[in-house]
């Protein structure tokens, strides 16, 4: 019998990542993401384990070439708590991760900006991998333990886990938007997904809108009778017991104090000065920071900046737009196409409007360290966050947290979860090209006192609602959720 734990965090990725070099030697890095820092205090306090994938492909059990190969174990002392790796072979990654997760669920839940594909041969690995995760958790969880399942890759885990371990208290949090009913209903496996999610005691979303979409679906699809805070379900396995599933909004956030502290360091400030100098000390530095993803609306701001350059509202030398796009999901076709489109747009705008020595757009397709990123936040006068749809968007909050002197302006899409909280940004509809252009000009040219007042209000919000508050409010709600044992 393996060692058992009181708290089990389950996410597609472990908080550490494996990198394999050409000879197959593995090196490990800790992933510095917000989720890890939010959970770190709880993970240290409780007897906890994190279940997830390491990012390296496991040998394929059916391939003669891989026969007898085994993965090197994860070093013991590297994570914030015990780690349990769920192995995924190349074939699993293709069908489950690149397939069903990122070619079906991701586009469908983001308002079908890219067309979701519905392939039966990708649904099967989704079920199979979710089962693999659920089985692992069932082995590792102590009697009555708390289990926190994360995100769209693992929506079936709560239901599968409840079947195996009805004694557990199970929370599920979705990091991406939950779509309107009409979109969700396209999914051929809509019932299975809903039943998977309803295996949890608490289902959390970023926004009240996501929670409302989910509750409305329980009525429409499953003929249940939800109220504003949850829904009663009948547990077939437990002789028709009624069980309450609590549903609510838990807007995720960042380690605000840490971003503020990095921004205040001499290193960050020197680096910011250097960035501005290298850009030719323009009056306005505009910035975008995203994974290179079609949901993020990188094209929206490129179009706006190009048109503003074309009509002379902004001039090279006076304003520079820097787009940092970190590489993402490079094996998925829609992402390959997107990269070509974005780079074509940038090339065109540079060719049409650039001047020797004064390029109006700078583009980095490379991952940066967190410190380098903060230096860009400090250097930027206007932050452009224009997703077509986004669960939350942490970049918007990170920018605000880094503006320790209350200067700077945020242009933010109404369709990012962050818009619910950051109401003092310059809110835009990313589909309204003229509106986006007007908002950028307003952000560049507003009275500094007005900008400071807006930034102060946004900073108060992100300091008050940081990632620790997010994690503890979810875990407290889970602890209080009704359950039958
Ligand atoms: C999903 C949801 C939700 C980006 N480039 C670099 C880098 N980043 C960091 C940012 C930020 C994170 O990655 C991106 O977070 P976002 O929230 O903006 O977006 P997703 O990756 O799509 O995240 C989203 C989130 O989950 C949490 O629930 O907010 O809606 O889609 O922290 O700073 N970090 C470094 N170098 C880079 O080049 N170090």
C-alpha cells in the first residue's frame, strides 16, 4: 500500500518540469507559476501530494523500440511537496493533450474562436488519461482526504474519483471560461463531462458568468433544479442519496506583493531604463505579453497599432509597441498557423510604417525570466491585454502589481475574467476595431492624474485580492461544502 496523504492536488502538470536533452538525460526545473506559490503554504502545512505529468514523454508500452525503457524517477527534494507523476506516452500526448484538450475543449470553451474538432479517437484517450489520474489519486488519498482537481484537462476526474472513493472531499477549479449553453451543447460527450464535474463537492469558476452558465446547463441538459449557489444531485451509487454540489466564482490572482517587490528592485528599474534606451527613448512604450495563443487577441492590437500608424495618430520614434509572445503548443496546427499570421502582420506593419533606426514594433518569440518580464512591465506606459476570451488573464494583474508608482495605463478586453475586477482599466470590446484604437489613444494621452487615480484603484484591488486569498477562499468553501459520508 503506497503512502497516503491528507491533501491531494491534481493538475495536468506537476509543479516541476523535466527537460530531456538529445542524449535522453533529464534536468529538472521548478515551475514558478502562480498556482504553485498560492498553494505552497498549504502544501507545506498539510501532508500533501501533487499528482500530475512532468512534461516528458514516457516510453510507449506498445512499442517494441521502447520495450523495457523506464523514466528516471523525479528527485525527492525538488517539489514543494511529495510528487506523483502520471506518465504520458507520445501517443497519449497527441490524443489527450494536443487532441481533445487543446483541439476540442480549449477552442470550444473560448467561444469557438478556432473551430473545435470532435474526434471519437481523441475522446477515448481523454477518458483513459482521466481514469489514470483518478486511479492514482484514489491510491494516494487518505480516508476523508481533501482533493483539489484543476482545469479542463481533468474534468472527468471528480466523477471517476467519487465512484472509487465516496469518502473524499473533492473540489474542482476551471482555469478557463465555461461557455454559454448553446456552445457547450455542441460537445458530443456533454453529459459525460457534466457528470464528471458534478462528482465534485465544489465546482469553482473565475467569474459569476461561468458559474451561471454551468448551473443553467444542469437544468437544461440534466433536468436538475439548481439555485444560485449550487445544485442537488442524486447519487446513483449511494442508493439515491441526495448530494449538494456547491458552485461559485473564485477569481484567481497573483502573488501581488512579490511582483511589487521585484518591480521596486534596482535591477528591475535599471533593466527598464535600458529597455527604453534600446527602444530609442520613445515617449510611449506599449506592451503585450502573452503565450502565443489565438484566444489572446494579439492580432487585435497589431491591427489597431498598424492603423494608428497608418493614419498618423502615432508615429515611429514617438511610440513603440513591444509584443512578447512566448512559444506555446507548437505541435497543434492552429498554433502554427497563428504564428505565421502574427509574424506576417508584424512584417507588413514594419515594412509599411517603419523608419530606419526607429522600428514601430518589436517582437520577441521567446520565453523570458520572471525578472525580465517585470522589467518590461516597469518600462511600459500602456499595457495592451485584448483577448477575444480569457478565463482571467494574469498578465493584466501582474502589470498593475508592478506599477509601484501608480503610473501606467491598462487597456483590457471586456471578455477577460480580469475585467470583472479591473474596472478602472480602459475596457474594450476586442471585436470593435475603432473602439480599440480609441482606447489605446485615450490610455496614451489621458491626464496623468486621472491615470494615477485609475491605477491606484486597480492596485488596491489586486493587493486586497491576491492569490493567497484565492486559494484559501476556495479551500474554505470546499471545507464547508455539504457532503454525505
Ligand atoms: C490560463 C487561463 C488564467 C507569459 N509569457 C512569459 C511568462 N508568462 C506568464 C505570465 C502569466 C502566465 O504566463 C500567463 O497567464 P495568463 O493568465 O495570462 O494566461 P494562460 O497561460 O492562458 O492561463 C487564464 C490562468 O490560466 C490562471 O487561471 O488567468 O485565463 O487561460 O503569469 O506572466 N512568464 C515568464 N516568461 C514569459 O515569457 N517567466
